């Protein structure tokens, strides 16, 4: 075997899953590959990974990576609640949620928002194509005003921008990228996994069958023409020494909970990813200019994640036994007597 | 016979005055007090003091709180039934009315039985008063103004005055009233004296202004309440869940379920929190809605925690989809349903047993759930605890169906027993198990022939441990498939699993006499009415056998019970006879016609008369 092994001794193949059943050329398949790369390079232990999803094309993808990990294909729009519960049961799990724009911005908007509000420690990837693929091409809530369906129908409603929603709610990690931009997506996924709290990455992922035509703002050509990266993202895991061509004033270094670093090389206008108002502004400016702003929009490493706020021990709650969970006989007798 | 009084120049001074001989025809320890008050005025505390005082005398008590869906201002009633036998069902006859709410005064007066007692605010109009009851008019408002110095608490303390008056009327010893106050204010000892002072105002007023004109008396008893405690079903269920090892509870507030989780939080603060580090050996999450509540519980159950949610009918409706997922993905989770009248607002503070059929089949598709039917608060504790074993063992949602009457009222009960058994965590494969099996394992492969398959938990450090959990479309190895055969095989196995469970669930409790040809079937809070109804029927020469159903799917013992009787009545608190239907579906055809239905569905807890009357009528003219 000549396969290169990662830091925990696993080959890249150990992070693969079943063959995809999505359409050839689907942006989601690219994202799957980015996830495989990120997980492999990070050396995530497969057994600690919990792949969570709702319903839709996006939600099928957890079957296509890290086959040996547990996964849960839940009900439509409700993956955040399943993720919350699993995370409480076992804080040692690395929660990785994959959702879509319908699953997140329509049926699942409530749970998406409350997950953010609680700052559940999870990575939440939105494979965002602005369309309902599995049900054959209806507009989703992230479809842009005026975008045109394959059959010619024009979307007459304002889009919901998951990043703007997340920022408004105080999400502790918000990023946007494009499925075709592995160089940006992979470090963002790594940073999101290292981040302790809810990390939302909205990845524009053109639907080759229903939404990759002229007139769609989520087509390959549109995104390629309109993408404006606010920063060049590098991710240095905690186990690697920080060694980069450091140029003061052009690089911003964000240290994450586990000691890893995100390094942002400034491109164009300066964007401070720890300034939430700046993040909202950059999205709004991009919208006005007709640009899709990509990169790490915002990160706050000081916010406590939910399990910490709830005083949940590091030892998984699932492992506690009678001794730790039941009242003792004496406590029980005393407690009963108080009802007299 | 007119019970009259001469006191205080009241409206009835022209009527006949009771002779001492008549007063001695006493009714002792067998009466129902009904306090008609205003919601949010503090009357609940007064009622509980009265309850605890009488219980302290050794007399069995059965309180029922009939409250509005309102924070303040609407009428509320509290019924305190006292019987030497310890009858726990609601009485539909009021012996002693405490009329404290002018808005319901005329209506309340009609509920008092002939010869009963009416303690009322003196200022209430008595122009159309009944002449067949005894009145004790008390100037509560004036007394509160003149005798209660505490301005901020005057409204609340005014209620305590009637506790004192009732104490005087019924002869409750001062020591018992004092105990009632101290017990009620265990956590607020500063409040004891002001409340006692207010009670004393009423107690003294009665002594100074009235002489006993009615036949009702309370006398200390022995042997009836020893070893007994007063517990609400939701307290019992919360304690059960705690002893059952719950570590994740997600819930959304809803009457009448909220107090279950609120109690769980309180008990967890006390028993599951490390005092030094603040670490909690439980997480109780207030979710954004019931969908998320069950989603969180299922996520936790999937990851290996003992997980639960608690709700009522409207929440159960919202949980339908997730219940189906948990059934098909085979995830253990416990769902408490404290039933009320619904849907939507419905009558959120009125009791019901009308979720049974819905909960049993909750979800689209072919779904049958395990449903536990606690009939007492002791069973709320036991089933609340054991539900986690059933959920883990059968890897499926387990519903515990309580109701508002059971859940939110105080019930006299023997102290609960400490569990003897260890947790049954079901068929879970560890890393060592997988090594031993050399990875030869399929999540949905039935290797034991009981329909129950082996599961692994996320976090298990073995390459063969992981699988992708989803709904019904999977094969024995949890791989997605649209194969017709694989789907049908899985459906048959799930049916087989439920059949295995059916034999392991709490068996019906059967109480039979050798000769009776008539039987009763009931479940849940209807039990208390059945107990009393059977006593009354037996006293009238009509012994009736009883099977108390404690779980769904229906046990084979039901068919056996029906086969031993000519006629069997299913008594329940819903309009459509839901369990009557389920019972008939479970019977062989030749027994179906033996089953009849008795239904009570007005939102008030079922009284014994709602069983004795229809049963007696229908037995008089057998169909």
C-alpha cells in the first residue's frame, strides 16, 4: 500500500462513502469531496463523527462520505433538533450537519434559527442551489428575486439569505463559499469543525438539472462571474505549527478553541471577521453590487457552546449508570417523606 | 327539612331553628367541600392548607382543582372530597360550598346538595337563595380590611380567612390548621405567621358569631392515611423519569404537562447537579416547539441517552412525523402525554382520555406504538421509570398517557418503592462485541427471532459500528433500498417486535368474583371512579368484575376476561369509545358483541355515578 496516511494513520479512502446517486456534475458531489478532503486532512476519527441531515438532495450526501461513521437522515427541516439531542447525549461526538436551502430556509428555518440561538457545537453546511431538486425544480426560499426557473417561471419573492439570518441571530461562525472553489471550501470546513459552537457555511451549489441555466443566480456561470472573495482562507490545525508567509497588515489570525488557527489573507477591501456589523455590511454591499461575497464572514470564538452553557460534563451523558442517575435509597426515602 | 340559622340577623332568621337532636345526626368525615374563588387570587394556597390540615387529621382526602385557562380573574373551583374509605374520584355532589366569587355565586349555589352548607361572603345578594341549605354568611372583605394589616398580601390572605371559617364549621383542630400552614410554607417559613393570623381571623369569627347548625363534622381518624403521601401525577412521573435514568429531556410548555418538566428541573437541580462544579448529569431543554422537543429527544435516544419529552394533545399532533421516524428508525424515546381537551385551545384546563387511539398509531404509515396507561400516581412513577427500559429494550417510542386529572391534582398514595432492578439498556453492541462478532452485524438483522435487532451507538470505536439511520427504506444492514421484499420483510419484523413487546408490558390488573357475569374495563384516571362504582354496585347487590388495562397493544388477558363474562363495559373519558373500539378489534369475533361502552367526556374528572348510573340502567334491561 502506498496510500498516504493522515495523522491518525488512515488513508483518504477511509473517509469515502457509498457511490453518489445525485446527478452527474451536481455541486453537492463537489462538496462531498471537499468534506472528505477536510476530514481526512484534519484526521477526524470516523467513529467520533456524527453525520446529520434532513431531507432533500443535500441530505442524502452523508451516505457518500465516511461510510464507517454514524449518520442520521432525519425528517425535513428538523436536523438541528436531532443534532442538539445527539450532542447533549454525547459531547465527544463531532456533529456535522448537511442541509439544503429548502431544508434550512423554508421548512427548517425555525430549527435553524434556534440551533444558532443556542450555539449548538456543530458544523452546519447548506448545499444551496436555490431550488427543490428531488421534487423537480420548484423555487426555494433562497432563490433570488427575478431568477428564472428552467421552465421560464420568474421568482417574485425576496430571497432569504441564510448567512444574513445567521449573523443577525449572533451565530458564532458564518461563512459562504462556492461548491466549485475547493481551495476556499476545504479550509472553511476544517475551521468550522474546529470551531466550538454553531458554524454555518452556506455553499452555493448549482443544480445541474434544474437551476444551472442563464437567468439562475445559482448557476455555475453566474457564480463564477460574480464571486467576490473577501479573504483568502487558510486553516492551520492545532497539531501543525503556524508557518505562513506572514505579512503584517494583510493577514488576520483567528485562534479557535482547540488551538488551531484560521488565517485570512486580505483581498480587496479589508474585512474584519470578528466584526459582526461589518459582516452584515459586506453582504449588503455585495447584494447591491450584484456580487456573491464568499469567505469567512464572521467568527466569535468567545461564545460558549450550548453544552457548556448547560453545564454538561465532558463524559457522555449516555454513559452514566444507575449510581450516578438514581437517588440513593436514603435520598429517596427522605424525598418521599417530604410528600407527607 | 329546612336547615336554618338564627345567627347574625341573616336572611333566614324566619325559618325553623335546628334542635340539638337534629344537629347530632352527624355526617362525619364524609363530605365534599367546594371552594368557588377567583383565579390568581391566592385561593389555591388556601385550599392546599385546608387539604393538608384535614389529611393531617388522618382523614383521606381527594382534591380536584377545576381551573380556567387564565392567569387572573376568571372563576376557579377547588373540590376537596373527604371520605373514610379514601374514595379518590370526583364527587358530583357538593356538601360544603365556600362561595368567594360573586360572578359564579348563583350558579355555585345550585350545586350544593340538599341539606348542605354554604359559607359565603356576607355582601352577596341572597334574594333568590335556596331554603334547603345552611348559610354561614361571613363579611370576608370587611374582615380582610380591618384585621389584615399586611397591605400587599391582603388579597391572598383573605382566602385564608375562609380556611379558618371551614375549620370552625367542621371542627378542625387548631393544631391541624397550623400543621397545614407549616407544611404548605415549608420553603417560606416567614409566611407561616401571617397566614396563621389570617386563618385565626376566620376561626375566631366563626366561634364568636355562629353556632353549629349543620350535620357535617371532621374527626381525627387512625389507620387510613398512615404511610400515605400526597403527590401529583406529574410529580410522580418526573420522579419516575429521574429514577429511570433520563439524561436528556426536551419539552415545550403546555398545560397540563408543563409541571412534569418543571418538577424534573427542580428535582435535577437537587439530585443531578454537582454542588461544587455545577455540572449536571441531565440536560432539560426548553425547545422552540414540540417538533424540536421530540427531535432533540430522538437525537439523544439515537446517541444512547435515556431521553424524553412531555406534552399534551396539541404537542402530540405536532410530534406525529418524528414519532413515525423513531418507530421506523427504531430509536428509543419516551413521550409523556398529559391529556387534556383539544385541539388548538380547546379546553386546555379540562381533563380527557381522548388521545389514546391517536397516540397508539401516531404517524402516517403502518405504525403501532407501545402505550403505557398509568391508573394511579404510583403508576405514574413506576411507568414513568420503566418506560425507559421498554424504550431501550424494544428500541421504539414509548408513550405514557396520563391526563390532567392524574397529572395536576394531588392524590393520596402509598409511598413509592425504590427500584430493585438495574436499567435494561437493551441490545447495544459495544466495541468488544463487534470485535467478537468480527464485524458480522446488521443493524436491522433479527438474529434472536424476537424482532428486536442489535444497535450500535455513535462514538463506538469500531470500523463496523457506523450505519446511516433513516426511516423505513432500508435493508437488514441499514442500506437504503427500494426493494419490495426488503421493505415487506422489515415491516413484518417490526410487527413481530411489537408482538414481543405486547407480552412484556404491564399486564392488566384483574379483580374478579367467582359468580359475576358482568365486567368493567377501564384505564388511567377512570380507575378511581371504577373503584368507587364497584363498591356502590356491590352494595346494591350487583357485583361487577374489573379489568384495568395498563398498556397497549392490548393483552390477551382482555379476551380471556371478556370470555368469562356475558357483558363487559368499557368505561373511558372520551366521546368515541376509543378503547372500546381497540378492545373489540383485539377480540375474536364471537366475543365482540359482549362489549359495551360507557363514555364520559365533559372535561370534568369522571365521577363514580357516571359509571353506576348507565351500567345499572343497561343491566336492568339487558340489550
